[in-house]
């Protein structure tokens, strides 16, 4: 079946779907700073409770940095920690940006990201420097960041929040994410969900359709 048959709404994950992301770069940077087992604290499939608190806005960026600082030598600065934390955030390929603008004309499109204030502040500064982009309104009707809404994937409540707030029918909604557990969370709500796996990108999905 055509992935978009009967679909009127598309919810996109951000890191790894819209923009390129490499968590290993952040893990490597923290190893250089002195945390040899950083992947035990944080990876795509699990993370410590204080990462979850940061992602849902229950602790501030400063509190998060201070938590990480406990595991590092005293000589490591807050700016070094922030730089290492942001290392995973990569480019926003122009072809993807063009595709999203085109899809916005034909579907109601939304962004849903498990993310935090440090990443969002940093990445929007980059987007402004690179492309003069101040927000994502050219690409999405609304953006949902976990630290702002107090909910995160794969909790079904997160998806229901978007569906209810925008009066979307689950069976008419497609969700695209590169993490299987998030896809499974969306499916529990009746949303049609697609697990995007490297090297495939959203360009491949919609080029196949076309």
C-alpha cells in the first residue's frame, strides 16, 4: 500500500529525519573530556532519568550542565560541556528543506522532537547563520519540542496531545521517525508510523511515491 494513501497529516521527527544527527560525536566528545562510559548514560535507546527531566523541561540547561559536570574533572568548563552536548547536531540538507516546503502545500505537517533548550537555542542560531531561518514555519504548521510541552516520545500521550490539539484523525496521520520505539508509541494511538532507517531519507520515501 502507498505509505501516504488516505493521509492528510504528517508528523516528522527532527534529529535523524529532518536534520542529520550523529549521537556518537557527542559520546566521543565527552570521552575526550573525561567520561569514558558516556554511552552508558545516554544513547538513542535509553538514557538516565536526568536526561529525561531535561528533555521534558523539568530541569534547566544550567542544572543539566551541572549534573554532567559531576562526572568530569574540575578543569572542564561549562562551555566545553555545552559544546560537547551540541556536537551531535549536524546539517539541514537543502533538498530536504525544499521537500518539506513542497509537502507543506499538500499536507498538514508538524514537527515532534525529543529535545532540550540547549539544542534548540544552538541549532536555531546555526539555521539563522546558514540560511537566514528564524523558525520552522515555512516547513511545518506547528512545532512540538518535548522540553516545551512536558511530554516526550514514545509515550502515547505525546502523540495524542498533537492529535487532539490540532483536531487530527489518527488514521489520516503519518508519523516518520528513525527510532523504532517512537514508531511503536505512535502506532499504539492508531497513527500510521514509518521507521526511517539509514541510508534511507525522507527524500527516498517521497521520491518513491512520485
